[in-house]
């Protein structure tokens, strides 16, 4: 019997990448990347129309180009016949959404709308719907809406409903013209299958949908704006499909676009962080995956729906079918270290790194790794970009203390790393305290792969073993696994994610183990972190918020 | 009648400088500097004997060289006849002390002691008597010694008694051989006049002497170490002369050394910070002088003896005859900014400063001065080197909060400057709250002269006008004023410091005025500073001390 393959396509912020995977082994036979020609549009539209502050748009044609470029490329590179590709799946940044007409055509494809920013894709980091998010949260709180508790008490301006509301506010013609608002990830699947099949992951985490309760009530939408009363019926859909199910099959048109055979199975769409879970072999509860990049996203499965303070969301079938998928987040991890090297590392260090032929992070890490735990006397609160979990407060800011005239840059650098580790422990402890067990840690992303000192610190601070993704493309690999599920056993794929993970998931052999004496040393420091975390974060001294207000008034 | 002149000699850490002044106008006719050939000995003695950690010694011959080099030099440069020089006075760093024999000869001049570190001058920043200081403070507290309250509750390791005790502990032969322990400033005066006349300033601020109570009791010294029981009688002196009085006259020998006439009046010795008070025209109460350098020393006169928490000392006749002289201090001012530019300013800024041909402080100041008050959202506690006044706690450490991913180096730089201004306001408020009025501010030292942004911030934060010394050599000018007092009216000098100050003191015409809207803005920020100051500094959360302990154990 010939080998069977699936393709996973991971849509990132600047580019999309396809990976062709041997489903018997998880071997990644070929990878191809396509950079979006329009990139992130945050200054102007393609015709030169200027954009307001905080806009971040994309062009949906770029997503189709990814399909037409990368899928033929991986087939060719791997020398695999399209007949042997039994399934395809995608994952995407989220909430990344767009308005379309009744034929699924993006409104920005219409010449008459090409100068209207609201006709384009609103990327996840489009932050111009903050006013709408603030109003939404206020009204939801006043109405005591029960959905708030699933999202740590706050709906983000990055999410689906605020973005739609902004379109209604600023471009009612686009709102009216739109037959549908869709997540880009669902829209791409529709281009492959010809059918609208929305996924439970984006619906649950980004669009305030709940498997039992559905969307918020008409009354709530009416309270936001009378014109939104029938939003769900008119422009969304209540048909939501669980992650891991099949969305449909490659159409004639999609076959021409991609080179895949008509009838190839297509999985329901997914989100980049969440899809990485099976890629590291997680298919059941109590194992938390940290996807570590500029920020860190934490994904965890549970068997019960618990309300955990500060989580980003809990969604049934949102990550792995049959489980409640929990998401939490730290808004500032890699960004933290980037800020530091850009703003706080002296010229003498820059020069030393140049002379040694290493980058500045490597130099600082080398120096910091020689420090004993607690030797710097420093302690930081990792809130340079606010705190997502567990405090859900964008108005918190960073702090460092213990500074002396002998404090060195590598000591501050390490203190920032440790602060993010303490932040992770705070999340883990909070989940555990609220009845969601965590027994193992996994990590994926560039930082997890590269920075051994940091991962050992995380292991010591959390007193847990940490396993690292062995795929540099964990999301794309995860998508390839869901593609094998969409194909099903009959077509040579798998019928369960457990089975797929057994064959396809990958973690490195080497893993991090907590060192007992380090654990003890960090327990003392964490106790100090926790005390300051609560003092500044839970209302005892709201100095950070008052300073932010003073700052806003000063400008 | 011919013009009359005096000479003031200011002994610093690395060099001594003489200034020849026209006493009718205060005009500085000539200045000469002599760098100490032996410098600060913190590594080894002249014969190569290695020194322990925290030792900082000097060689008394260097002090005599200052006299023989700089006094003839200023006479020559100013083309002034020694007949027209009616007085000479000196000021010194303190406590800077040495053991001498019964003829006033430093023990380090003896060949048999030249390899013994304890035979040399212990410079003010000799920190190797910390153990003795700790024991002294513990015993004084246990005995409930009343003198502690005059010194903010703690005797510093830099001061006279701990330094003597260290000699007894580590070199009992030197202790026994020593006929006297003297402040270097008094010893130099003895070289000029042939007489031992100790000054009230160093006795009061550094040697735990009180005008009414004298030195601590025999019982106390015995409790420290039985061998110290008769220290005062055996090796010090209870004859203490008020600042502003005459110590004696130039001897034959001193005349040969200096070129001054035999019989020229010599003032009682003084301390560099305290002597600057009349140089800026302060001769009565409620005017605080800040001498701003690596650290800041605050001097203030009052008409009553009050116990002010955290002051460094209160001494009757210690600064100006007839007044109680108060001293307070901030242990980290210029050092703060030096630490920052060395450890936290990125290469891009270093390059920009080079391209603009300015130093890095000028570049940061230029950028920081464009910021509105509160615009950075930052707040710091200026404790990088502990806190002297008002908390008297070396175990406190620096803190900064309000950091975000957009925080820039100039914002942190300005936050550090503002933190030192808040620290000053805390000192001022504490004096006022404890019954010592402060109505005007004066500043001297390099920072005060150069950094206009900083001085305006100080004026706005304290809501007080600030006048700046017009002499680049305020201490030497102050000494020249006390020299005119030693000469007295009959010899062409002055009989009162008020009269001397009227003619000789100098402040710049331009001064700093608080800007009402800035005062209001800083009031809000100061309220936040105060809250954090008390939280971290007064025991609510001793995290800084606990981190210091963890740090000490880690090393």
C-alpha cells in the first residue's frame, strides 16, 4: 500500500506556509512559504487611501495566493502525487475577519469598495475597535451577561463583535452590503469546499459563541445598537462545527487553484495556537502547551467547564473534540526582551556581541546563565504590555525593583525572563486552584526551541517537566493531523486525534526537568512576586492606573 | 588702605585646591590645584603591602604638599604680597582621620609602621569598619543611648569611632602607639599653628560629640570594648572649638612651608560641605543648601535643637556659630545617572551623541527636557545606593514602575532625576513637620551649575525658589570667609559671618522659580512616590531587604 500524505497550511501575520506530511510517521516531506504581497496594511490601502491609527488590514487575495503557490510547491518538492494526498487543513491567526457577499466574494474585490478600509480583512491586531469593545464590556457588565465569565470578564477589541460593530459605526454601507461576516480561516475553507462551515474554535474564543448557550441574546445585541439586533441571523450562522470534523471536499475550482484532487477531504478551519496542541502529542486533559513568541498563548484541555479567573476563554470542542479547551495568555514575552535590547543594553555590550560574532540575545543569555538564582537581587513584574492572565488588565505596567549601583544589564535581562516565568506559574496555579488540573508542560515556538536557560528557569519556577515541540512548524503539522482526521480511516487517514497524534506528533527527546534546589530558591522569589503582583494588580495600590491617567492627560 | 585677602584651601578626595580671595568683594583672584601624589590607596600601600577589601587610605604627606604647592602658587598668580593675606582656613572631606604621636607626627611616617595600613589616613570612604559600626549600633540601641537620635538612629561605618575601633581590633600596636586620633582637617590646622584645636563640625557630625553632653559615656565605650573605656581622655580631646573661631597663627615652620607671614590668622578647621553654607550667603535659619554631586548633602541652620527622623546629624555651632547645624543626605544622585548611562543607554544613543558632538548626559537631558510632566508614566524610588535621609536604611534598593513597550531611555533618565527631587522634597517636608523651618533652597556643585532641566524639576517638585552658587569653588570660598573671621576686624577682616557673607558670598543672578502648573502636576506624582516610599521603606513590605538577604546567600 502506498504512503498517504496530508497538507497543513498555517496562515501567519506576514505569510502562509504549507507543510506536506507523511501521516504514518509525521515526517515533514516538504515546506513552502508564500509572503503576502500586500503585507499588513496599517498605513494605506493599495490605492493609497490613508488609514486611521490602529488599523491593521489584509487583502484576501493574498490568502488565495498562498494556496495556489505553496500547495503545488510542496507536491513538487516532495515528489508526491496529488492522489496520495488524502486531506488538507488550515489554521490562521484570529480573530482575522472580513465582510463577504452572498457568493462568498470579499467586498474589497468590488471596484466600488476598493477605497473603503472596512471592505478589507481586519487582521487580529487591528486595534481600532477599542471604543466599541469598551462600550460592549460596559453594557455586558450592566446587563450582567453570563458570557463574560468565560472570557476573564472582558471581550477584547481584537475580537469579532467589536470589529463588526466598528464597521457598522464607521461604514454602514459596508455593513448593509455584507451578506456575511466571516473569520478568514472559515472563508478560506469555503474557497476550498464551496460550503460555509464555521469552526467552533474561532466561534467560541473570538465570537462569544457557546456550545450550549449559543451567541449572546438579541436583547444584548439590541442594547449595543438596535441595528445589531438580528446580527446573528442576518450575517453570521448558528451552524458551528467542532474542531476535528470534516468541512467538505476540494471542488473543481479549488482543484484548479491548488493542484489537489477533486474530492480530497478538507477539515474544518482552525486557529494557529490551538492547532499546535496535537502536534506536540496532547490529546487529553492536564497538559498545558505554551506557544512562546512575542507573547505567550497557553492552551489546555479539561473534561469539565470551569470558570477560571483571567482565562481568555473556555470552549467546548474548541481545541480537541470532546474536551473543553482553555486558553490563557501573557501579553508580553519575546516583546519584553526585544524592548530591553533596543532600549536598555549599552554600547559596550553591543560591541562585545559583535566581536564575539553572536547576537545580543545570545550574549545576554550567556552572561545571565552564569548568575545564581537570586544573586541579582532583582524582581520584576512582567506587565510591560499589561496583564492578560490572570488579571485581565491592560492598564497595568512593568516594574522592576532591587536595583543597585552594581546592577548589570544581564541581571535585568534575567529578571525579565524570570518575571515571565512567574507569570506562567501564576496562570498554572490559578487553573489548578479553580479545579482544572495541570500535570505536564509543553512548549513550542522560537523561544522554546532556542533559549535553554529560559526553559530551565520555567521548569524550575513551575516545578514541572517541560517538553519541547520537535517540529519547527507545529501549527502546520497540527493542521496536517486534522487533515488526516477529515480524510478518515477509510481513505487511509485516522478516525481519532489520539491515533493521529500517536503517529504524527513530535516532541524532542531532550526535555527540561526541575532541579530541586532551584525549585526551592525560586519558591522564595515567587512568594515575593506574588505579593507584589497582588499589591499592584488587585487594587491595593492602583498607582499604575493613576500614572496611566496622568500620562494620558499630559499628552 | 590696601586691599586685604584670605586664602581658603579645600581638601577633596583626589586633590587639594587653594583659592585666594579679595575679602572686600569675594573676587577669586587665583586658584591652584595639587593632586595627591599617592591618590586614594585602596589596593596597596606605597611599599606594595596589599590592602583588604573596602580599605581606602591616604598619605598625610600629600596634605602638606598641597600647602607648600598651592599657597605659594596663588600668591604668585594673584601678585599679592603675603603681608596682605590676613588669614587662612581649610576644609576637608570627613571623617578622614589618622593616628599621630605626641608630637603630631603621623604614625605612617615611622619606618617601622610604613607597612601597616592602620598607620595611614583612613579616608571618608574607607568602609572596612562596617563590623565595628554594626556592633556599635547594636550596643548603643541595647543601652538606649540618647546620642543615636541626633544621627537618625545610626552611626555610619564611615565615622570616627568605628574607624578607631577597627584600628584597635586589627592593629592594637598602632592603637597603643597612637598618642592621638585626629581628623585630618584638625591635623593640618595643627601643622599650621602648632596647636591642637579640634573643630566642632567634625566632632559633632562624625565623632558623636555633643556641645552639652560631650562624648558618649565611659560606660558606653567600655561596653564596646574594655580597652576603649578611656578613649576620650587618652586619645581624643574634650576641647572642641566652634566653627568660625580662630585656631591660632602661622608658625615659623608653617611660614616656611607656605610662604605666608608668621602670625597670619588661621581658622578652626572645617568640612567641605558645611563650609559652603556662607559661600552662598546663608548665615541664618530656614535656608537649605544642597551640595549636589555623586550624592547630595543637605545643610540647614536652625535656632533650636530638634530631633528630625533620618537626619545625618544636628550639631550646635557645627556650621555657623550660634546656630544648630542640621545635615541630611541622599546617597545616590550623580551616581544614579552615571549608573544609568553606563548600564542602560543603547548604542543608538551613544552614536547619536557622538554625531551631535555632545556627551551622553547632554543628549539625554535634551530629549528628557521635551517631555511633559507625567508623560512617561514612570515613577522611580531613588534608592540605588540605599536611603540615607529620611529612612536611614542601606538595605533599600532602587525601583522603577510604569514601564511599557514604548518606554524610552530619556523617559527613564528623567524618572531617575525626578526620583531624586522627590527624595529631596521628602527631606524638606520631614524637617518642616518636625519643627525646623525651610523657606529657601540653595544649590552648589557641578550638577546644580550645569543641569538647568534638573534644577527646574527640583524647583517645581519642592515648590521653592532655588539659588545657585556663583563660585565654582564654593567650599574654598567658604573657607576664605572663615579665614577673614579668624583675622577679625582689627586686622582688616570681619567680626561676624553675616558681615563676611555680605561682602564675599555669591549666588548667580538667575535663579529657579517654581512654575505653578508644574507644581500642581508634580504634587500628584509626589503623592504616588510618597505612598510607595512608605510601602517599601517603612516596613509594610520588606521585599527589598528579603531580596538582599537572598542575594547575599546566593553569592
